C-alpha cells in the first residue's frame, strides 16, 4: 500500500482549504509526514473497526494523527512556493 498517497488523499479531505497546496507539495519532508500520516490513519481506522479496541491504543493513534496533521499544517504554512511542483 502506498501510505504517502493514502496520507495525501486523507489530508486533502481533512483540509479542503489546503487541498491544492497538499496536492502540489512534493519534497522529502512533506512526503515523509504524509506517509507517516497515511500509516497512522490506516491503523487508527483498523482499531476503530474492532469490536473491543484497546482504549489506550485508540487514544495513542488519535493523538498521533492529530500531531501529524498539525505538523503538516505548520509545514505548509512555512513552505516556499518554490518547494511545490
């Protein structure tokens, strides 16, 4: 599974105001964050589908996804227009 693509797609849905910027951003730091977000979001969704998920794991992945979203927003805010395609 291409977790960078998954993360990019999910972030574009989560942040519609930044959709174009997320789509166009293509540099190592943002790609790594998007990949990490994609992996974490998939795991979080898998936990949500369980009948009795461990609440600590759920909280951990919810927090991780939120932190990655915050980091991506910060990075997008500070990126130079030259860093996009």
